[in-house]
């Protein structure tokens, strides 16, 4: 159970970091180009989805790197 908690914690850390970066990037593009409401909605949802996916992939890469299988 300890391994599951550690894995979930690392995934959460990686996901939140990538979410913050993506939100900043999407927000900047939205602000510069004056998007309409539909594009703004997609720009609000996409960082959540991509942040989670990046978090899982970063965890898998980190786990492989730590084990020395690279």
C-alpha cells in the first residue's frame, strides 16, 4: 500500500506542475488572440486533461529512470 501512495503522490505532483504550466500557456494564447467563449472553454478544460496525462507519463518515465532501465 505504501508503493501505491508514493506513486499517487508523484503522479499528483507531476500532474499539478504540468497543469500550472499548461494553464499559463493556454491562458496567454487566449489573452493574446482574444478567443471566443467556445475556445476559452476548451482552453480551460484541456490543461486538466493534458495535465493528468502528462503526470502519469512523467511518473512512468521517472520510475524507469530510477530503475536504470533507460
